[in-house]
C-alpha cells in the first residue's frame, strides 16, 4: 500500500521532507509450528514473529491518515 500525503506546513531551514516511510512485514518463517492448537500452521511455514501486531498497527495508522 502506498499513500501520498501533501503537507501544508511551513518550509524548514534544512529543507522539505520528501518522504516518510512506515513499513511492516507480513510473512511466514520457514519453520514448522510445534503446537497442537486448532489454528496452527498446516505448512512448513509458520507465523511466529508478531507480524500480526505490526500489520495491525500499520493498518490502523493508515486508516487514521
């Protein structure tokens, strides 16, 4: 997702800010999930790094903008 925001603030002595990046990952790791939970991964790739939280924060920020 790319969002362009046109600012209206004052120009700073050090110059305009041309880009600000907000990034998050949503991917799986190449490892089996050792769990008996009903929602565990059924492939050799598991979602184990908190990416759900990262993506939630980024999408909330995008909705705010």
